[in-house]
């Protein structure tokens, strides 16, 4: 099944075209530090093998499970946080492994 509509897509603001094989690929023109600041908080619990991403503010009133993801939702059903279970299995190696441990204010050692 092809997702190509036959129309040339123009890049969205903040994105540039890359690739020269006839297909269009877009890469975000966002600095890594800007992306990191967009994330409110991230913790990693090695005993539970779970990563938690706090993405917004608000009271958590519901949860939805989607495979290894548990989404915390506010009263308007917007995602406030995401817990990723079996992190070692489902996530590629990255900075999440050095994230702050739950209940600690400083970074992991």
C-alpha cells in the first residue's frame, strides 16, 4: 500500500527537504537544546524498567494503555504524561538511560 498521493508536498515551516532518490524526506531544523527544553521532565526507574515523560501541566484524571505506553490524561483528555514500560526492550539506547530517578531532584549517577 503506497502512501504517495502523487502531489508534491511542500515542507512545513521549520523543516527542510533532504534526500535525492526521487522521494521527499524532511528533516526538522530544530536545535537539540530547543527540543530538550520542550520536554518538561523525564525520569527512568531501572527497577521497574520504565521511563516517564511529563509533557504538560494539569491534574491526571484518567489513563489509557496502548501496548507498552500508558498515557496520563487531563480532564479534557489531553496527554499530560507518558509512561513507557519495558524501556530496555522497546527504546533505542539514548539519554533516557541517564535520566533522573523518580523521587530525586538531581540527575542519575
